[in-house]
């Protein structure tokens, strides 16, 4: 017995001593992700978590310029837009190959969009493609020559280029789709800076340097994406040196990393909006004064500083400030003013109104919904509104909110991250976007001027003209207050100080092309 | 081996089928009762009612639930467990991959907690009401009453963050590694956490049944014959007590499999527990069905093994 114990102890010492739990390997970047990707097929996924990997494996025809949401050339070197805004002709980069060796050319581009949009395409059944509606205006795609491709739209659609830069527009190797069919999401092949090596379920996705990358081979030998779903474990891995970088640091831990010497904290505002949908079909929110009262009654500063601990900023209106060119800087957030809220409620005769408030347990971009929900409930109680919270798990929540709030609730939490100032208001504020017509306007806001502004903004190809239209839209929506505008999330990441040349992008994409590690 | 044991095993194996069948019916219909559907989970915030309906048709979810169940059952009987809606991958591939990881974790934990549980139980029984008994009882009770995820996090903070002796999470090193030594290094923390929590019940029951046996006449006789205390305890008493300990270990096997869910989440162990939790929240019906079927079958088999061992130890049990 004693001998057994002795042997065990010696074995244990050997195990621990063989290499004291060390740092991650040199020149390999280990990134702690919040979940395992769903798929690595760029057309099949919707989550930012998956996009963070995809943008390093694939390129699109265009991409966002470093640090902005402006579009610049990528696989397309240049393009012409016809005066009527219907035809987009792209001149493609020559001599680029996919990681599987097949050539990138106009045929490949046509294959990609046909697969997503054409129900009769032989590989359409490798979907579903939930974000294909980003290209819903595309009537046809044709190869004009080996390196020239033309998109014809059914109507002018200004966000088209920006949508092409979104991960849904990344180009996958047609050869890979033909070879792997439905399993292509686990055998991805693109033209990007890193090529896919391995995917071990719930353990890691490994990509390695593409030495032939057209935009210069990356310095890192490989990047390992590790899914670590539990936020506390992710923090522990970071502190123990098991990972070099983590995204979505919980608000409670931001200070820990900011104060520690060996870590660098990165923050970047992005096109995110956290808001409350108000049900305009039924009392009390059918009265504009009550909706404005809610905007005055909620202490948004306290929410972003205390609940979210500075990981978000106070939102002003329906358009996040990250869309610099389209954002209306003249507007100020509704100030925290409970007295004004009480006045408005008294005018509307809505004192003591009962409100059913849908809260979710958590979901994409929802930050800390339960704590935020209860803080909002307390703020509204302070001005005399009786708020009853109903909490639902995310999918159940979406199942209740997306079909519309009528007859169920007066108010619901929601958050969106988009790539173009058009997307959110177009899908969630127009009269034609009411749920029964297939949109996300679950609170039934309707203002014909807003409808008109949005329709004009998306068909104009002149950015200054679009900007003016969006600014006017923001003023009206701000005053109509169909939503309570709460917060714009600042995404964050932490890396060890061995990681260099890294920056977060306003697009929320995690670009690792230029990153190096000492 | 006693030849009369085979009909018993055969009968038990046959009984397994109605159990599993009933289970699949229950799980299938409970999943149908949860609001929200797979199409919504796949489409996320972008799910318009129109898109949802279209995708449901594609996935065959527009049929009635009874039709869906029988389609599923028919396919399973032919060895086809279907595809995960969300991962778009064969369910069988996902489940077997994950199940191995869980078996390694739960199996190690079960061995550890059986060894420690029995040792602690015997020592406590011999030293009943002594200091050793009191201290051991105190320690195992802490184990029973500690939340698994909390203990797991504490161990990570101590051994991975502070001491840096062991990795904080995962099953293999992220780059390189992959050998047995690497696996063991990653296994130590999660398996110990799980074992520590499961040890208590085995220790307490071993202690109780040992005490019961030690009071019996034949033990007094054995002692009177002048046998060494060591021999009395381990050869005579323990063997008799084992009959009631073995089924408890069988039940603990189920506990360890279930407890692995939390441990797998905390330690990011790529097992079936964390997969199931995820599959339920994304309404990945076929994946849930496949996973539950495997876990349930494992549970039934563990119990069967425990029962067979019990029969072998005490032939009276079959009659």
C-alpha cells in the first residue's frame, strides 16, 4: 500500500514537473472564443462568433477598410456602377487561388451567389442560407469574361457594396462545395490569409498561414480558436496563460485586466444598438407622450456605467454613432429626467399604467439583459409605471417577439448589430416591415415620412444624399420614440502583451492578418 | 462464470428496449412542447415568420409530431440517426465523438470515487465514532454538498491560475500534445472534481453496510477463531458488504454521467453533456434524441453490469 502511494506520487511529480504548465507556443496565436462555431460555410451562418473565424479564411469581393465601415477593394480590384444604380461590374484580381488549389475567377463568383440565391442551383440544397436576403435585390450574376463579373439588381440598392463586405459575401471555393456537399462547412476553403487545418469538436479550430496570400503572407504560423463557453473559465484560461487573446470580456473582469501589467485591453465601438421595442398598437404606448416618458425615465448612464461597467455608451437614436457618415450628431440622448417623465405620463393620463415587459435570459448582442431589465423596471416604477417582467430563454423569446407584441406584451428588449445604416431601420421601423409582412417591426411603428425617407435612402447611390436622408429619419424617429434607445455596446478583447499589431474593428470582425506574437 | 447468469442478462437486455423506446417518446414530445423551434434557432434574430415556415418545410418539421416521431424511429432502426439541424452534420458522428470524451471523464471519475468511497467507508466503519471517522465523514459531506461548478472553478484558480501546475480547461493541449500524458494532465482536475462530489454517497453507504455486517454473528465467530483483524475486515466483512455497495456504484455511474454536464461546461470538456445542453437550447431535436439515447443506454448498461456483479457476488439475488 505504501509503495503504491509512493509510486503514484513519483508519477504525479513527473507529470507536473515534465514541463511546468507553460505559455502558448511561439508564433501561434490562441484565441478564446465564446462558443464553438456552427459552421465555417460563410453563407450558412449568422453569428459574430463564427464570423471571427471566417474573415481570416475567406475574402469577399470587397472588404471594410481598417478601422472604418467604408468599403475598399479585396478580391475585386475595381468596379463600376451604372448611373441608374442597377448594374455593378467588378474587375477581379488575377492569379488568386483557393486554398484547395482551384482558381478564383468570375465563374467562382457566379457559383457562390447562384448557390445562395437560385433555388434551382444544384448546390442550393447545401444551405439553408439565412442571410441570403442581404442580396435579395440581386436579379442576376453573370461572368462577362474570366476576370469580370456583373451583378444586375432588380432595383437600385445602395447598401449592396456594404453587404458584399459583410461575411455573407465571402467567397468559398466551388470545388470544395462540389466535393464536400453539405459537409463543406467543416471542410472550408477560401482565398484568405489563413487556411483551414483542423476542427476538433468543442476543442479547437486551427488555421495556418497561407504563404501565397495575395495581400502578403501573415507573420503568425497558425491561429487556434478555442471555444470556451463559460465566461469564468475563459478569464481563468487568460490568467493562466492558456490563451493569448479573448473576446467579450465580462464587464466584471474588465478592470482586472486593465490593471494587470501583462495584458492589453482593447475596446472599440461598433454598429450595435440595444433598445426596447414599444407596442404602439395598444395602450399605453399608443400615446407618444408615454413613449417619450419611458425614454426620460430610464437612467441610461447608470445602466452603462454600473450594470455594464463602462462596456457600452448611452444610445441616442436608432442609428449607432459608428456609422459616422450617416449619424446625426445634432441629437442628444434623452436625458434622465423622472420629473419630466411624470409630467408626460400625467398629461397622457397614463399614471399607474400596467406594463408587460419581455426580458430574455441572454442572446446575441443582448449584453446583460436580466440585470438591465430589472434596473429599467425600477426606473419605471419610480415614475409610477407598474412593470411586470416576463423572462424567456432566447429562442422562446424570439418566437414571441418576432411575430409582433400585440395582445402579449407592451415592451420587449432587443439588440441588433448591422453593417449598414439601412439595415435596422429598413427591417424594423417601416410600415411595410410589420411582422405579418415578414419584417421585424414588432411594435408596429408607422410613419409615412420615415417610410419615404428610408426608401429613398436605399435607392440613392450618392452617399451625401443618403446621409441627409438618414439624419432626417433619425430626428423623426427620435421624437416619435417607437423604441426606448438605451445603449451602444463597445466590444472588447484582452490579449497578452506578447500580441502585437492587433486592433478591433468597428465591424465586430476579428482580423488577424497583421497580428504577430513575440 | 455461473452458467445460470446468461438468461438473466438476456432478459435484462430485452427489457432495455421498452425502456429506451419509452424514453425517446418522452423526450421527443417534451421537445415538441418547448416553445421556439429549430428554424428560429438557426435563423436567430433574422427569423421572419416567412423564413421560419420555409425552413421548417425544408427540415420536415411541418409534419405532425407523431409523423415526425415515426419517421425518426424508422430511420433509427435502420441505423440512420439523422442530421443535426444546426451543425448540418450526421448526428451519429457528433454523438460518438462526444460520447468518448464523456466516457473517459465519467469513467475515470467513477473509478476514483469508487476506490476512495470504499476506502473511506471501510476506515470510517472500523473507526466508528473515532476521530478518523469524524474527519472523513466531514470531508465527504463537504463533497456531497459542494456545487460542482463552484468547486471546479476554485480548483482552476488554484492549480491553473496560481500554481500553474495543470491546464485550466480542455481535453488536449491546443497545439501539439494529443498523447496520453497530455490527456491525463487535462483529466486530473475535472475527474477529481467530479469524483470528489460523487465519493460521499459511496463512502456513506459503504460505512453503513460495513457496520451492519461487522455486527453479525459470523464476524464474531471469525474473530473468536483468532483471524487477524485485517483478514476479518477485508475477507469476511467487506465481501459481504460489497453486495449492497455494488448497486450504489451503478447508481453513481448515472450520477457521474449527469454531473459531467456541469463539469464539462466549467472545464470545457468536449463531452456529450455540454453538447446536449447546447442542443436543447437550439432545439436541435434529432441531436437531442440521439444524445439522450446514448446516455440512457449507457446508464442502463452500467446498471446491468452492477446487477450482474451483484448476482455473481450473491446468487440469491436472481431468485
